């Protein structure tokens, strides 16, 4: 674990392994520990895995108010500059997927491969924006505990709460311990996020879209829509998983990610 300052904000991160860089961007309301199975797997197989806690989450500093996706993406770019990394495969889940798309929009020359997991490129509807703003007000008013318990069966498939109790405990603990101020700031920012449909239509790097078969928030139809936007993208539907297939079905998720990384490596002149 290390820390650096992004525009004066302390950002905590893990940097493990060596080789070409894979950046893992967590979702809301989680932290970088959600990527532990992937960090362990791929740092041992020839990749340098970088996983930050986004500002407002985990061990990073909390900035109240509103945090838009471009701010998160700029933090990731600043971290890469700090580490001396030019190009990356960037992978994000849920809000992390939207940050990955924003990173691609802002820094296309730095992206060698793209993974969008359980996320949508479309902007919120008016109703969706209102719900995010209402949720931001709620967590400030009530804290994270009740909110975390309420959404746990949406974050992982309900049957996995019983079948995978360690995963359920981990997910609940991440949500329960997230700063309400940090979560609210991100929710306010996402309520006004842009649409990434046109950005994805112009992707030229190897790309993977992943979704849990039983994802409550981003169903398979949404993943199909995203896959069809990206030229030559691959779709992986993870069976017996909800919104967090990287934790619910680690082996299957890792296999899909490995195939994408193999494609990136094959396309790299330095690895031929």
C-alpha cells in the first residue's frame, strides 16, 4: 500500500507485480479490496497491477460536495504519471467502468486495452439522476449502514449471499465502512455524467465487456448494447453471478480477463 497526492488529495493505492500495467478501478460504494482476487492472480502472471482507492473511498481522502467522473479519471492519470506508466489496460466495474470510459475519452493514447464490467455507457435518465441525488442526501442523513444492508442483494445475486458468505461479508463491509461524504459526492457527480456511446464507437484497442447473468443494475441486454458499440469487442456473461462477478465467480471472471490480456499482449510489438 502506498499514497500519493493528486492535486493535493491523498490517494491510496496498491502497485504489485511487474510487466505491462493493468489498472483496476473499483465501483461504488466499494474500495480497491474488491479487486484482491484479480490483483493476486495477474500480478503473479506477468502483469503490474495498479489498484487505487478512489478519492472519497477506502483509505483515500474524502472530498465533500460533488466528484465528477473526469476528476476520478484525472486522479488515475496522475497516479500513472507518479508511477512512470505511460500505457495501460484499464478495467472498471460499475462506476469504475464509467471512470474507465471517461479515462478513455480524456486519455485515449494511454489505453492499450479496455474492460467494462457491469456498467453502462448511457447517461442517467431524469428519474435516475433524481434517485442518485436523493440517495446522496439519504446517506448523509442516515449513514451507510442501512443503505448497505438494503442494496446487498442487488450488488451480489441474492442466492450468493447464502452460498458465498465470505463474499457477502466482504461486500457488506466495504459498503458499510465507505465514507458517507465520499459516496454522496460520487453519486452527485454521476447524476450528471455524460453519455459515452460515441466514445465507444471509436475504440480501436482490444476490449472486453463483462456482466453477471443476474446483474440487477446492468442486465445482459445492457451489456449486449455496450458490446455492439465497440468494434470487435468480446462479451463474457458470467453465470451464477450478479453485479460483482469478479468476486462471485472469480475463476470465470479471471478467465475472461486473461483472454483479453492475452490479446493485448499478442497485439503489442514489444511482446512479439
